[in-house]
C-alpha cells in the first residue's frame, strides 16, 4: 500500500482481496462487499454511493445497465457524469445483491436506496465513510473510503487512461 502525506492510501490487490474475503463472513457482508467493490472498481465517492438508488444501476426490466449516470445532486461539484458497469466481478456481486433486495413477489423497488443502513434507510455520507473505514480496519489495513477511489484512479492512470 503506497501513501503520501495527507492522501488516502492506494490498496494493493492482496489487501483488497483480504478485505473482501473477510467481509463475506460478516452479518452485512454482501452489502459491505458491494460498497467496497463499487469504490474499488468504479471509483465512486462515499457521498455518491450513499445517494445511489437502484434505478441508477438497473433498468425497468431489472437488468444491470452497462452505462450509468450520476445526477448533479449526487456528485461533489454538481456535475453529472457517467460510469460503466464493465467489471465482471462487480456485476456478479451486484446481481446477487439485487436478487436479495427483491420482495416476496420477486419485484425490485427501483426507487429505493441501493445501499441501505441496518435500519432500512439510506446512509449518511459520513456514516458510510466510517463503515468503509471499519471494513478495512477489521483486517488490519489503515485505509479510508477514499482509498478505493484513489486505487481506481491509480490503476486507470497506469493503463494510460486520463
């Protein structure tokens, strides 16, 4: 894990795998795994993840969208932007997670928060930051909610993506 003073550390693939492996064994493991993977594979901020609703990632038929849009109110500088669901690991976990969110009749409420708190509502961005920090801390990694985003950006830059 590399780090610069005042910046979130970049995670190694081994650290991320260890964190995901541990999370799968916890009470809210699937939810936490989705959070960590969205951060790591999409580079979303905690605020952006806290404001995601199911329809941001899923179409009217209940299928994952390939191209998704963050609306102005969901972003840091009120500028909408696109992200793409292309990572197969992330898509597999999202399908599993969304299947678990369906009601008894097999319907998915497209207007509900994608990530719900234990009480059933949406997460406050600060609470989500704390949760992600605890996910890393449980496996002995000193990382923050921004570490996934920074790791994503570093991997993209290493691949020549601006």
